[in-house]
C-alpha cells in the first residue's frame, strides 16, 4: 500500500501495523475473533431467556419484571454506555476497548449466578449491558477499516452471525445446564470463559489504520457527536432504515426472549429438549440467514444498491404469515417446524443495515454511527419489545391464564414485523443518492 507510511505515521501505529492487514489471513483472523467475541456477547445475553422460567419460580417474579429484566433496564444502560464508548472508539484504540468490554460482561454474567433477589439480578444484568455496549461499535469500525466497501456487508454479516451463534450456544448450554445443574451453575459456567477471551483479544488482535480498506488517511480530528447525528438524520434512507431495523429488532428480541417461556407454558416442553430445538432454529438457522443476507446483497448491489434494503423488506414480508402460524397451531413440534422460516429470515437486515450506515458517514464517524444505529435498535427493539410482551401477557392473564403469553406474542410480533418491512422498502427509495453524497 503506497499510503501506508504517511497514514501510519499520522496514526501513531508502526509500519508493521499498517502492513499487517495486507494479508487475507490476517483480515480473516480478525473477523473470526471479533465474531467469537460477539457470540459470547449473545451467549451471555440470551442465556437469561432459557433460564427465566426457573428464575421466575425461585424469585417469584411477574412477566413484567422478566420483560424489564431482559429488555428495558438492560437496553437503557446498554445504549447509555454505548455512545461515550463509541466516541472513545472513534478516537482511541478499538482493540483495547473490545478486550475490556468482553472481560466486564463475562464477569457480570458469572456473578448473576450468585444473586439472591430481583434487585441483585437486575444490577448484574445492568453490568452485563454496560460491558456489552463496548463490543459492537469498535468491532464494526475495525471491520470496515480492513474490508473494502464491496465486501463490507458480507464481512459485517459474517460478524453478525455472532448473534445467532450466541443464541445457539446460549439456548443449548443454558437449557441442559439448567436441567441438570440449575440456573445458577449455568450463569457461572457460561460467563467465566469470556475472561480468557478478553486476554486473547488483547494479545493477538492488531489495531488497524483508519481508512485502510479505502486507502484514505483519516483526519486526526474526530467530528463532534452532533455532526454525526445531523448527517444521519439528514439522510431519509437512514431514518427509514433505522426505524425498520428497530421494529425488526422488536420482533426478533421479543421472539428470542419469550419463545422458550411460550413453549414451556403452552406446550409443556422441558428446557433441555427445547434449548436444542431453539439452538438449531434461531442459532444455526439465523446464522445462515444473516450471512446469506449480507452475501446476497453484496452480489446484487453492483446492479442496484437499493438491494441492501430491498432484501430485508422482502424477508420481513415473507416472515409474517409464518409468525402468525407459530402461535395458532396446537402441536409443539408443528410450531417449532414453522418457526424455521422466521428463524432464517429475522436477521437478514443486520449486516446490510450496519454496512449501509457506514457507507453514509465519514471514516471517524463509523463507531459513533454504529452506536447511534444500535441505540435506536436497542431502545425500540430490545427495550420496548420484550417488556411490551410481558406487560400485555400480564394484562391478558386474568382472562386467558397460561395462554396469555401466546396471545400477547400473536397480537404484537407479526404486526410489528410487517411494519418493519414497509419502512425498509421506503428507505430504499433514496438510498443511492444518500450513499453518493457521503463525506470522506
């Protein structure tokens, strides 16, 4: 790279650091390691979903309390910490931030196994949320610096498979550990390995040059936060895409956080068997969907960049009738088989949305732009989604009894997914013009 020397000098990195990512093996190692980190993020987050019926029984909790625990309280601290951490990542060493983050959230997950009441568990989960806030924005920024724009959606979609790998292992390990050893042991066994992963990140991941993939030299000055917000808000495609993603996340988080409870209450499944089913459907199936969505969009985008949003819109519309069927069939196994289709398509949007957001902003805006996108996704999707299901379930419980959760999910999730698909379609209308006017 002819620009490596000056860029390296201006960034404080050595020439060896600048040349490190010339190798495909180095780029792929970084991507795989960051994906493993993201998987641990969602293992620790998703674990609570398969354990919550046991926790509810021992700690005498309501569905509203469970929804607050897995949704709003977690999301508020996740996004509150995420913005300043992202600003730090746009200025500082992103590798170090990721290492600190994974160590913190893993420790707080392990401590969740020692709680004695709801308040202690709430505080532990808040700690997990603060730690996880430091994971994705710096990781997104690193990936965008080492992979060129024409491969970026695929690379970020590969990284985003960490969501589904995390769901897979969270459901699988959590379900069987809970069945044989209890929920407290599950938290400890799943949390502790992340501390070792933090050390591996610190010792083996190189910090890349900013703008490396485009062979641009980033300014030493990080744009003010308000400039990033104004830029994104001025792009109509981003407004539609972010709201669409938030609604998709509402449906996705509500499904992943409450499906285990629904299957246990309405179909009397055990956590071990159920965890295996959900690991394959939401974990393996979702990983195929999110990576396939990014890969397919990168293949179609050279002919029309609107495919980055058309594809999530199409996936959302396809999901809706299958989602209705999941909550209306009588057989547990029929419900699980039908849920394979939404499981594949739920996260098709994720890699495309992140890559598109990075394409709309400048080099030193990427981590902050990711944090802003995740703030919107998390407040509406993670914060309001699971909590709304819990509130509606409690409201319906006097009339519907144990089936209240089934109908709360039926009334809300398909409708929100349809709404999401509409906004992805609307966002595509101005996408080409907005990408063409992006700053350096």
